[in-house]
C-alpha cells in the first residue's frame, strides 16, 4: 500500500466561526490550505497549525505505508486559549499517529535533541513519582505516562532517524519503574549520568579557556564588574558555572535569565523548609529539583551555593 500524500488532502469547504477552534482543528486534520478563526487566534497553513503567530502543531507524511499522517503537537500551554487550541488538535487527530513534544516544528538536530531530552526527563520524573506514589490511581497514572513516553520516543527516533541520539539511548537504558529493583537501578544510572555530564561540561570549559586565554581573562573581569551591578554581561562560554545577582526587584543570571526577587525568596524559603516540590512554578519557570548541589529551574542550572549566597537571610 502506498503512503498518503498529506499535501493533496481535499474535502468539503468548512465555514469556521470566530471561536470554533474544534471545527478548525478537524478541518486541518482532513483538508489542506489556509483557514483562520476570528482575529487569527488559530489558523492553518498547509501542514502547519498556529496558535496566534506560533506553530503549535505540524502534520507529516505517514511513518509507514498504510499508516495515518504523523502529527506533532506542542506540549507547552502558554495561555488558556493556546491550551484550548492544543486540546482541540489532539482530539481531531486522535485517530492518527500523534504525540506531544516540546517543539512541534523541529528544524534540525538541536530541536530533535531537545524534544528527546524532554521525553527523557519526563521518564525520569514519572519513574521517581511512581516510587513515591501511594494511591492506585497515581501509581497507574505514572506508569501510563512512562509507557507513553517510551513509545513516543521510539516512534520519534525512528521517524526522524535519531536512534543514535544520546538522550534516546539513555532513555532505553532506564528501568521499568514497576520492576523490583527499579529505584536502586534508577539512582545508579542517574548518578552515573550526572557525573558524566559534569565531567563533560568541565572539560568543555577547560578547553575553551585554554584555547582563548585572553577572552577567558576578560570574562573573569567582566564577571567581577557585573556582580557589582555593571551593565556589560560576561561571556558565559568562559565561565565555569552560572552566577546570579540582585538588581532592583529582579534576580538576574549570567545566562541572561531574569526572575522576580520576591518569587525567588519565597521558593528558597520553601526549599529550606522542604516544601518546594519538583514541578512547582517559580515565576514562570518550572522547578526541576536539586541534584548534586545544582538547582534546575526551567532550562537553567544554578549552583545552590550561589542561591544561598544571594538569598540567605532575605525575607
């Protein structure tokens, strides 16, 4: 059986209302061309579906002959309206091969790496939650998420030819959380990976600084001035870690991230009391826990010693 050509989908014309997100999602699933709801809140163009101006879903040719098209849908829900758009799309393509990913419109290796890393991180997180779960509903929910993520990763890696991706390989090495010794196995694997990543990052920094000592020295000087309040940002490529400072009511990092000082203090105090949980929101960033002295906040990794230096004693 031949593969379907998704670029030649045709069907009956559909009049889409200003807020008929479900109607537009179903139109996109079966037809081809441009359609938009009122104010371009949601629109389609070819194999792309937009929430306002951002691509939040893409349709690809079938994975194999006789299969349905392959659909990627954003996992991120920036606003309630976008969340509604994503849910409508997922409902419309529920009969197709589809999955939620970090970037629904990947363009190159780095985007694919990020999508597989998010799947890997999700598998790690649900495995840990499974071990702590007590209710039967929670246990089954975490196990379903685990199997879904593993299945999605296999499909994704096969389709985009990413089976040599390091995150994909690591994901396949993770133990089934329902196994008898899964907790111990997961801890050993995580410790091994953490050490390898720290060693890899340390080597990268050493090589960079060695290759260009002048720029490394300049970065060190700029860092000293930046910590005192200077505007010029030090070149983070030559720094051994992420540094932070308080400027006004904002905490800034040497990776150009900024976050509310008040939110940071609240989160820091909750962490000290053992009440800050993985997945909690910190002023728009998701808390990913503290591993070997490094706080994972969104995609930023900040040493706890830096946070304590800056926030200790603040209320």
